[in-house]
């Protein structure tokens, strides 16, 4: 498994790796996406259920993007998305929906990926909405 991204000495908080929350109940999907995005220097957190995602998204943890499956246990992805959009701090957080059943645009989501996910397309969308880690050298 690739090493987790680290913030180099002298870097500021603004220079940290973009933080991605992956919400998917499929273990293989979670591991594949986590490994792939970590390899590209993203700070990735993973959860398997909608209620876990809702708790994290309501916390003080700052995410730069959420990759959200629709078919989740306890609380489905659409419910998580609607609750997130109703929260003040979550109203503008980029959300990318990933689902085998998604067709066309989904209200509140910036993009929709059809499963199985094409990793190069995932990376392009993540870079578009969450950016890349850019580290300025220490003064």
C-alpha cells in the first residue's frame, strides 16, 4: 500500500494534501480508490456507511471533496448529500457521486461517475474539484 501523503517541513496548512472522503460500502472499491488517490498524494479517509459519512461531514474535519456511493447501508447517498447541502459549511463542498445505477446529473453533485470507476476519469475529476498538493519551498 502506498505511503500516506505527508506535509513537508516548512509547508503551511494551505500546502497540505487535499483531503478526500470516500463513502462506499464495497470493500474492494474503497481499497482501490484509497490506494489510487493516496498514490497521487491525496489524504484519503474511507467509510462504509452513510451514517458514518454524515457524522464526519458534520464534524470539524475539513474535506476538499467527497466521493459518495448512492447505495449505502443505514443512510443512502442521496440522503447524505441532501443533509450535507442543508448544512452551512457543507453547502459548497464538492461531491462526486459514484454508482452503478446513476444516470445523468444528480442535484447537488458536481459530477457523476458510473461504476466500475475508470481511474483516470476519477483522477481528472478529483483534480478539477479538489486540486493538487502544491508545496512552496520554505523561506
